[in-house]
C-alpha cells in the first residue's frame, strides 16, 4: 500500500471547523494504513494549542507582515535554517519539507522590492 503525505500549515488552525475536517481525513487515512492514533485526544490537545496561539496573536500571515515591513522601509533579518535539498521543489522526495526553504522564498515574499 502506498503511503500518503499530508501537510498542514499553522494558519489552518484559524478555521477550526475546516481544520477538524482535514484532520478527519488524516486520521481516516492513518487507520487505513494501520497507524494507531487517538484522533479525539489529539484534537483536544491541538484545540488547546490553538487557543493559546490565537490568544497570543502568534498566527500571522508572514507574507503580509514582510511586505508591511518593506513598505515601511524597516530592516529585516531573514534566516535560512534549512538546506536547499529540503525544499519541496528542489529536494529529494520524500526527504524534504512541504515548503520552500531556499533563498528564493525571500524573493517570493518580497515581490518587486529592492
């Protein structure tokens, strides 16, 4: 049986109903692949994390945040913690992340800025 890859982004937690629907698909697929999971317990824990993250305003659209910083001519430090071979477009599947990790990602965020 082929294994599936599922990914979520932290922003998915903002819409709890949609997150629960996506999570139900994940737990169903896990059970089909004989992977043990306690979906209800995990959802309860995730809901607690969600509440704390939302209360602290810790879930942000970072693209918009970066564009705001650039438009205000503020300085910004960009860190590249992952290697290009972990990049979803350039990495070696399945040994990669589900996002862009290279320096090109900063250009994607910044748009036409100098």
